[in-house]
């Protein structure tokens, strides 16, 4: 019997089997290379994130000029986001921004909430403290600091601001003895600063950081000034260059700021939810058209969502300079002006009490404190808005306001997909 036809068929089957094995090997190799490449790329990104963090630490800790040689490293790895590396130690994630930047030790609060306690909180000094047992329906009444404690807080904030400006941003304060005119950008920024000559005071107004109450405070202070012949709310930028330099050199310069994320939510609620003016109704209509690619159902009452608002802010990258949400670092030039007094809305009562005492107007001028943004109800409100925002949008927003977080020593969220603990400790 002739077996050649069968042998030929057998060889043909062997060839098909070999071809199939080669195809399987090729697909497997390709998949392995893709997976390995992706993993290697992730590792590279993680290493860059770690290097970014190390660079910032070196910059802020440095006391000499050696940090200048690291500028090339900055260009290589890029800046930020420096705080989302999967390679960073978890306990390092749980420390506040100041400990990250300054490399200091910080006792982390317990991550497991005791059964009898409802929320983690923040001390009057701005540091995260362990869980405190509070009534879920109560509002924590802030303790007013003594004069010595308040002075220590201001000294720490000034030192942090100057250290970051000098060693990280390489921005020096204005040379107020120079005969050169101030730049137009700086003069424009001083349009947010109001002056009282009798008390040698300037207050920089930041929208959605107690701005309305600060304008009233300056008006009341003007009313008790016997010598004043100027307007109650006179922007500094309308004065001569000589007068501007004199005020910046000799007056107490006050700036109040607010957590960037909370400030954005306050701006959204005020301008698009409560009583929107015609300007913001039109803006909401434009944002909806841009995000949804369609007209809102009711153009007279656009149903803009908080997620759409943040998506728009992240997309335009601050090019829309609306004063209610423009980054403070960009609007107020804190590194060039170097304010003497940096207050925070989170510690409003202690800060303003100290300032009023320092000015010597206690009992004559009062600051109308808004309702404290603390307590479980407000944290719940924050989470109601932020819980629906995709983590990648929150991360873009944090990058956009990164300078405000760093310069004013606010903690950056560690986990963009879970902001609950952050909101509880940062408001």
C-alpha cells in the first residue's frame, strides 16, 4: 500500500500545526510586550512622581543656593502632579502638605473612626488632629487663640510663604526702593487691595473668601477715621506709583484665603444655584453648550451641574479670569507683595480677633462673621457635590490650583476618588 498521499497529508497537518503555534506565540509575545511595556511605563511615571516630590522637598528645605542646580531636573520630570504616585508610602500620603514639603514628622490620625466619634477635625493652628468625639448635629465652636498663639500662627504662615516663594518659585519681593515703575500686571493685581491710611492698613479682597464682610469692615474702619478724606473703598492701584510703593513698604498688608476646593464650591452655589445674575445665566448657557454639545432645556434657567462647572474650569485652565474662582496666586501676586498677615477663612474668628486687637479698634469696629463652614451638615453638602465629580476632573482642578495649595499651606487630597476624609479634615 502506498502511504505517500497520507504522508503528504500528515506533513500538511504538521505545517498547519506549526503555523498555528507560531501565531499563538506571536500573539502571546505581543501581549506580553504590551503588558510589560505598560507596567514599565507605569513604573517610570511612578519614579518620576517620587523624584518630583524629592525635588520639592529639596527646594523648600534648602538653606543655600544648591537648589538652583536642580532646575534641570524640574525640566526633565515635569511639575506637578507630585502627590499621586503609587510608589509613595501610604503613611506619607496620610501626612499634611506641610510635612510633605518640609520633610517634617507628623503624627498621623487614626484611620479607623472610634464608634463614639463622628468626624476627624483640624486644630486652630491648621494641623490635622486625631478623631474628636462630636455630636453629629453640633457645630464646633472655634477656640480663640491668645495673642502669643496668634502671633506664632502668623509667623509660621509668613515663614512658609517666604520660604516657598524664595526657594521653590525663585520669586523675590518687590524692590520698593527702586525708581523703576511697577509692572502693569502687578498694578492690575493691586486693584483687589483696599487702603486705610489712618491705620496704615491694606486688605487684599479675595472673592469667596469673606470678601463682602471685608469690604464692610474697611467701610466701618473708614467711618471712625477722623483724618480720612479719601473714599472708603479706594483700590490701591488707582494711586500714584510713589503712594503705592509707600503703602506696600510701610503698611500692614492683609490677605485672607480659603481652601481652593471649598472656594470653588462656594462660587458655584453663589453664582449658578442661589440667585444667578444675568451674566452668570449666560455663562451657564455657554458652559452647557460646550460640555453637552447641545442647548439647555431652559436657557433662562440653565441646569448647570457642579461636575460640568469643574470640567469647564479644568478645560480652560484658568484662562477665564473670573474673580470668584481665579487662583489667588495668580490674582494677588503673594510672592511679590509678601503680605504681613495671612488669614484663612477656616480660622476666621481667631485671625480677625487678633487683627482687630492689633489695630486697636476692638469695640469700635466689628467683623460680621459668616456661619462657620463646619459640622456634619456642611461636610455632607460638600460630599453631595463632590461625590459625583470624576476623580480625574478633581485631579485636574487640584493641579490648576496647585500653587494655592502649596503657597498657603493647604493639604492636597491624597485620594481623588474618595474625598470624604479630606473634606472632614479640611473644612
